[in-house]
């Protein structure tokens, strides 16, 4: 947490590594200046027939790591010197030298990009959904400019398929939005793969074999056949690879096949025609390693302050785990199975029955009588649960001046310190406790699979030697992604502290570490189809005014491009469990449910002095089919035990019985775009303008789950049926609570402006080394309607959008050997979903509770309301309790406004009497009448006996109900039922008004009329949003000192922050703050407020019998404080942002002398220290803990070094043979890299970074 010393060491290490790398690469510089560098096979043919087209890029013009042109700027082949947007082109030579094969390996080398995974440079989230997504689709776990995941494209068609170097020529990385390419897309930009095509010159064949650490292997066969020279060619490439990992049972196997055809018929002078088509199919089967360790509920077992259980002899802190799926908790009326041995798939412990069912509330672990009972456990979060918890004690931080001062500011406000709040679940950080480098919890019981097929076809033709042209392109791909998890990724390691079982017998497994969870799985099927038509025309004014004439130099050249495109995407995702319980065959457990699995992973640890030497590992045995199980319905002590038998539906039986949920969506986008680019003023000005219109249409079926709803299998209620014929996009709700499909329409227009200004030729001629200096400006935008959501008013939230401004300096010097590009950028992302912890949506429930709270007393229940005792004059402690205490004046202020003083209004202060029904027409428009008992002197005398010190605990706990609110007569009850029920909505919604009420989805439902009231709410697709901003500098340098020495350097300075957090929602909360806090007093927040001490609407009890939670407290705790906590994070760094990242890559080919044919190179990758959390700060006025942005916590800087050595030799003048050794992360061990810190500075989570690896590649080309 204090990285200054380490950072200096890391910078020194980085500087030393770069110096060594340069010396190593330049070792033969002066003796090796005349030969040509080694080039990938596609660039070696000197006699290749090359026909240039504006629609394609010729990679043979690349020099080492320096690319000269790209389609990414304008959709036409344009020199990078003429484009101001931030584009980086990764050349085939770069891929060959570094050994990069996929996107995760690539992005650790490129500018301002990040990839998740063991070899990556950041963690793409730690929630279960984040991890499952990253494991099943690693190509999507990326980040550009610290903002968001980049879109993936293949030949500029959006794709779900990960790139692989076996069939790509080069990679374009567009940082920031570019609406010329896509108006609908990620604000982070795109990563485009340009697929290989036949060469049309001569036959080429290549074989490549690769082996590496952990049994890694890769084989590639490439056959490039020229059928008709210069006209027709066919290329077929196959790739197979596999690898294992340090974590046992983890692997990744992949096969991909690719075929491409190219036809260029000769149709006439000045006419170029090209037809291309390609097809690819791929299959992946994997069980990828976990990037983070399990959650830690082990360490608290050794944090002993008192022995709650003498037998366990350890501290235990409540059953807090039951709120966190995956950690030791009760099984919530579900059936579970127990595995006693992590190395066996046998079910049961010590020859007991196969399964066990636990149910109920708090488990007793002290040997007392057992009633129901959880599977109890230790706490993994550790704060604010027990007074003995050291994390909640000021003495723990006595030696930390900063935290001690923070605690003092809290206690000076009259508060009792019990913790800082905001603590998250700890992960295990000690491999001596759990070997997370070599194991995970699930072992062989998880997996990821992917299948895809993709086809692309293009027809293009140009005329007048590329002055006019058109292109028609089509793309289609189908993919299927499947993943399974035994315990889900929220699981942790816990210790069984149950001394006794529910039946009163001793627990034979007390003290044993275990993990528990329900299996989760998902299969997603995606279908993409796209069509694109492009036409362009070029105008060179020299054709009209003559070459070199004033007007032709002034007006220059102009190119206009028109694009029309349609694309659609359809997806069906089905969630399922690997095991589910079928109907009982013996009259036992009949409810449909998932099956919980508990696995002990070690022996009794009570005798261990500390946890560090436990050396636990996860489940090692493959869990086989559970076809049929007997379960022990374990009753409380003294009851009769009995068995029941259930069939277990297993994944081996087919998936149709296992579905737990489903989602389906479809999208269609139509766009039209116009691009103008020019070259004017003697070739010194390159303007660019792009206009684009996108029409987006999306439908989403209502999400379904196994709740006995309408979309279930009729043979077994509760099992989701994603093929129910009624589950359609135009489905209208059949059952209350099922909403119709979400339909979204977005029409957007985006513009792109670009300008590059170059030095005049006369000035360039005066500069040495053919130096060229250019300045560029780029401004562009896009949008991304990810999902339909609404704000608190019920209005559709604008789609997520992005915009960027780039200011660029370009330098080309040393006769083209040195190219420098410096970009100052600011990229913004608006309307990004920002999830306030329960805070945003709780305003719906808070208002609903308040409305119902004003009338809860109207529902008479003889068991609760003791009206008869009041009528007989018996004011005693035996009176029934009051649920609601809102006085009439507060109700009238809400319904009729605050213009009157309702406490003294004569009508409001006149009780109703018998026969009131005859005056309904008048009463409905009059204020709510006061209850008679509130004016009864005998009642008032009885109340005053308790009201003298109502804040005391004695009064709070012991006063009778009548002391808190005057009782009602039967007539008053009936009157109020009628009065509240018949008041119009315009009065019910009071100061909030109709617009807010509609936004909150407030509706009446008299069918559920009870003591809770008749108002319901519907939060629909409510979401709060924020903005994100990334700004900084990007540096890209490419240097070819000699033809056989290539160097590239890139660096990025990035500051990425969250801004405008919950902006619209915050405006709403502030606008109605007088409502939320009407009469609110924080000192009384935890007290039960009586009818007589009511100060405003904030004092209205929202629910429950003498419940201390009132409207003001609820809104403050659940909404306002959480909103203020979030707002205090304005300007907070986004997760894991490293202010500086830079990479240096250098390779040298020996082409003369004794070392002829050898190549040596390497890379140095540097990451600056990064912010992973902030210290706490107490805001006294709001009574909340927030992040102290002036006290960040950092992860240390890091430097990684890669090396490669190669040898290339020609055999028999026909075969090129090469062998190459790549070393990654030289000198490093597997390690943890901190990603998140707790408020007290301790490390909460860390990603696993793999240590040194190696690969050796050999191949033949002929």
C-alpha cells in the first residue's frame, strides 16, 4: 500500500531492462547494415503481382513494425499520415516476433489497451457474472483508454469471434469512437482483424509447430494455391492448439479452419474487379483457470477474542454469510448433498445417508437445543457484526495516524465507532491457506465451450484507375457459447463451526474447511448478419486545370464515399443448473428446486496454530451423475427422522429439465453515411468530414425464471421452458408481474470532423533527413443502446454515447526511419449504467411504503386492534399495538397542501360520528377528521404517564400501544377505509405530483387489501446513469535504424474518472428533499415516534409493529446517504487505472557474418502504480462514510520483460526453415497483483498473474 520504494525499484528495473534490450538488439549493428530484415511469409515474394484497390490494404508496404495505411480512418485505403484519429496498426512482423496469437496476448503490448486473464494487465470485474463472462469469452474482457470494452470486427463487420493470428494479416486498433466506421458501438473504439486472402502469384505452403509451458502445443497448416496466376486463388488454413495451466484440471483446446477464395478477372483497361469469399469454423473446449482466489472465511477462525463455543474454541460472528450466496449459509428450504472427500465423488460422510436437508433460521453452535438451523459459518467480510471484531475497534488502528484521525472525527460527532463501512468480501491472499496458484474450488467441475461458423463475401469494382468504385459486402456468423460452474465464482472457503446437527447429534465434521454453492450454467446462441454497400468517387482537379497549376494545387483532390448498411443480431440465452431435484418418488420433498452441493476440502483444523499451513486445495474429483438419491429430512431433536427419495435431473439426462431462466433479444440497425476527404493547398491540408444516420430497433422478451410462471414446462411446474410458444416478442402479460417485451427505437445522427495540416513542400525541403511534421485534429462520436431503461420519471434513458477529441502531432524523419505520433485526447462516455447499492430503486419502495403507511391503521384486525377495550374505558397495557401513528394533520398536509395550519383547522379537528355515511359527498372533499380519542381527556391523561420521557428505553420497550397512538372506533375505522380508498390520485400523490407517481409506477391493487395497504409500485427497467471521462497523452514511436533492426515504443498517460454520477436521479432527490426530510431528526432516527411527537412526513412509520423504521430514516439510509456516498466519488479514478503504461519492443536480424540467420529481440512492459481504493471520510452533516479522494491506496508499479531468439535457414534453396524461442515475464514467479483495497487500506482482492513462460516455434515455408 506504500509503493514509493517499490516504484523506484520498478522504474530502475525498467530502465535497466530497456538499456539491455537496446544493447542486445544492436549487438551487430555496425556489421549488419546492408541486409534485408526477416519478413513474414506473405511479404517475401519479390515477384508477387500486386493490384492496388482503395478497398484493401497492401501489407507489403509495411516496414517492420511501421504500417503506412489503413481502412480504419475512412473505410478507404488512406495513408496514416492523412488521418487524425488515433489508429494503431499491428503488422504481421510484430505478431511473428512477439509470438502473439490472440487478443489477450496482443493488448498488453499496444497503446492504452488492457486485457484480462492470467497473462493480462487488469481484472475485468470480480462478480460471478464478470468472471463467467471473461472465462467463456476472453476476447471480450478488454478495455481501451481505461473506459470500456472495445468492439471486435472482422473486415469491419461486428463479430463475437475472437481473433487469432493464424488467419489475419494485420490488426487495426481504433481508440475512441469513429462514426465513419460505426455509429453504433463502443466509445472505447474497435479492434479489427483483416483476414488473409490468396496471393495470386504462386503457390505457397507453410507448416508451423509450437510447444510451450504446461503442455502447450499449436499446429498451423497454410496452403495458398494460385489456380490462375494473377486472377484466381484459394487459401486453406487449419489451426489446432491446446494447453494446460498451473491450476490443476484447467485446460483450453481449440480447433479452427479457414478457407478463402479470391478472383480478379481482367475485364478491361482501367477496370479492376475483385471477388472474395471466406469461411471459418471453430470449436473450443476449455476449463479456464480462475483469475482470482476464493473468498476468505477461514482467517477469522483464528481471530479469537472470545470463545463462543468451548468445543470449537473459536470466535464466530453471526450467520452473515446467508446474505452472500456461495459461502456457508442455510440452504433456504432447498435440498443439498454433501461430499466428505474432495478426492472422491462419493456422496455422504462417515457412511451416513447420501444427502442432507437443512432448513430454517439461526443455527445453535454452543451445544444448546436445536430447532431449525442454518449451516452456520464464519464471516468473510468481518466488519460491523460483533463487538469483538477487531476491524470495528479503534484500537486496531492506533498506530495509523490517518485512520486514527478519521475515527476521531467520527467520535467527535458523538458517534460510537464500530467500523468504516464499505467493506467488501476478502479474498484469500496466502497460498499457504489455499493453493490458488495450483488449484481452484471447482477443479474439473467447470467448463466453457464455444462453437462458431462465419462466412464473408465481397464483390468490388473500380473504374478509371481507381477514380470511381463500388463494393458490396455480406457477412454472417452463428456462434454458441456455453459455460458451467459447480459453485459459482462467489464461492469461498469456510469452516464448519456447528458443534451439533439439527437432530441433536454431534457433528462429525466440526472444524473442517468446506465450500458450498449451487451450480450455474448458461448457453447463449447468437446469430449475426450484415450487408454493406459502398461507393466512392475521386476528383483530382489537376485533370481539369492541369498538373501543377495554381487552381489545381489550391483545390487539390477530393474523395466522396457513400455507405449503406444493414445489420441484425439475435440472441437466445438459457440459464440452467447442472443438477435439479425432480418430483419425489416416496412422498418426500415435492417442490422444484436447485440442488446445493457442499464439499469438505480438508480435515479438522481446530488444532492448527494458524491458517497459513493448511495448504488447502479445491475439489479434485469429477462429480458424476447423481441419478437417484435418498435424502435425510433431518428434523429437530426429539422428532422422528424419515427418508425420502428423489430423482435428480442431471446434465447427462439432457438440458430440458434443468432450465432456470431465459432471455431473448433481437436487434436491427440500418445506417447511411457520407464521407468527404480532401487534399488541398499544395498538399498541406487534409480535411475530413463524415455524416452518419443510424436507425436502431430492438425487442426483448420478458426475462423468465423458474417461479411457476407462464413460461414453464407443463410436465413439471417451475422448470423454465424457453421454447414455450407463448413466449414471443409481442407477448402481452398473462400473469400479474410479467411485463410485455421491451421495445426500443433509437434514431441517431453522428458527425466526424478531421483535419491534418502538413508543412509546405518548400519548408520540408529545408529540413534535414526528409523531415515531415504534421498536426491533426479529430472529433467524432457514436452511441450504444445496450438496453432499454427508464429514469425515475419513467422516461426512456438516452442511449450510452461516446465522443472524443484528439489533437495529434506527427513527425516523420531520418529518411523515413523514425515515425513519431503524439496524441492528446479526451474521450467521454455518457449515460453509463451506474448501480447505486439498493439506493436508486429503494425510492420506489419508500414512497409506496409511505402512502400505505398513512392508512395502515384503517384495516381492522381483532387480533391486533383492541378497539373494544378503548370503548369500555379500559386504558391498560393490555391494549393492542398500533402499526401506524401518522396524525391527521400530516395526512391532510399531504393530500391538500401546507397552505393551511391543519392542526388548528376546525373541520379537521371535528371527529366524525355515527351516520357519517349520509355525508359522503361532502366528506370526500374535506380533510381527514381527527380521531375522537385524541381529544378525550381520560385518554390524554393515560398517555402523559408515558410521554414524559418517550426517548428512554423503558418507554420505547414497555409502553402500551395506546400510549403511542390514540385508538379508533369502529365508525372511524370504516370512515377511514372509505375516505382513503376514494381519494383521487391527484391528492394521493401530494407534493410529488402525477408525473413522479407515473414514473414510480404507482398503482392501486384492492385485491390484496390488508394492513399493508393497496398501493403497489413497478420499478420496470429503472436505472441510474453516470458519465465517464478519460483524458491523457499517447505516444507512439516506430524506428528502423537499419533495414534489419526494428524498434517500436508506445506509452500512455491516462486519467479516467466517473463524473455526473446519478445526475438526473440526484436532481430528483434534491428537488423533493423537503418531502423526504419533512420533520426529520437524525437523533431520533432509531426511535419509535409517537402520534404526539410527530414532526413531519419523515416520522411516518413505514411498516411493522412498533417498527422504528420511519419514512425519513428509510429514505436517508436506503437512498439519500447512498446517493451522497456515490456523489462524493465524483472524480474518483475508475478501477485499476495506471496513470502511465509504456512498452518498448525491439528486434534485430543478423544477416551477415557468423551469426547470419539469427534474430534476437525482446520487450519491456511497464505499468505505473495504480489506484485501487481510497481511505474513508465521515460526512457529519449527512451521517455517511464516503471515499476520501485525497487519500488513495495504490498497487505497486510493475515491469515485465519478454525475450525472443530465432534462427532462420534456407534448405535446398526451396524450403525456409525457422525456429524461435519466446520467453515471457522473464524472472517472474506466479504472483498476486492487488486490484481492490478496503477502506482501512488492507487488500480486498487481487488478480493472479502468471510467472515466466516459454514457447518454442518451428516451421517450414515453401
